[in-house]
C-alpha cells in the first residue's frame, strides 16, 4: 500500500493563496511563503479600510452640506442643530445629495429648519 502524501491538499492550499495574491508585486504573487504573508496583510488592510471608507464618506457628506449651507448664510453646525430641534430626520448622505443635485429643495430645507 503506497504512503499517503499531502500533495493534493498542499497544492490546493498554495493555489488558493497564489490566486488571491494575483496582481501583487514580484515575489508577493509568485512565492507561496511571501504570498501568504502578503495575503494576510491585504486582508488586514481590507478590514481596516472598510471602516475607514464609512468615515471618509461621512466626512465628504459633511463638507458638501457645509458648503451648500454656507452659500445660504448658515453654518453646518447651526443647520444640523436646527434640523434636530425641528425633528427633520434627513441623514447626511441624503442632505449632501440634495445640496449638490437640487439646490432649490436644499434651500427650502434650510429655510424650514432655521425659521
């Protein structure tokens, strides 16, 4: 009876890692040991940046709302405070879209909130 080897399992494991590091530079996509390290780091970055993406988009929305509000003579903080006092529940994503795409509606929202 021939001895059992792990060649099939190892090949599959190596193939999985090497295919996931396709596009990485140099040995990071060619050598298993380096590719495995590169893959682990890439997954860490991906996890971290999924959180950072949310943070940076919120920051972008706030900048857009602030720009739109200042054109109408109101600061961002005053606008958000007024909206919450009047129980107008529009999230920052929607507010920023309105500020960019439909300035007339945004102006009505600002007037309603600040009056």
